[in-house]
């Protein structure tokens, strides 16, 4: 795996998709298996109904909407599945920064 990484990292063009390229190039030498879908929920390839069982949420770039990640976070991390919405969490951080002088 380190040899494949070393070869890919020499090409500046490959670094933009290294997270995808590394497993694709290494697959013939090293068996790589995908985690079940609920380990990484992403709006691009997962249904809204499967978000309820998601262990992690990836605010991945959605090719159809090209929505920025903060707007996406406000929309996706919201609703009955979450104790706090992104907006509430963001307000907590801002308040803590103001109290701490940050």
C-alpha cells in the first residue's frame, strides 16, 4: 500500500482524488472491502431514509447541486434525528468564542 501511495503521490494530478485513486490502484494487490453503507452516509449516493441508521455523515460534494458545505450542513444536520441542529451547534461555538475572547 505504501508503494502504491508513493507512486501516486509523485503525480500532482493524482493527489486531488487520492482517497479514490489509492484503493482503486491497490485493489489488484491488496483486497480492499467496502464498509456497510450505514458507516458513511452521503447524500450523493444514500437515501434520506437511510440517514436514520448512519454512523457518520459525509458532507460530500453533491455533483447535482454544487451546494457549499456550510449550507449543506445546515440542511442535512437538522431534524428529529439530531439532538441539536447545525445552526444550534454553530451558535454554541460562537457564544463560547465570545465568552473566551476568541
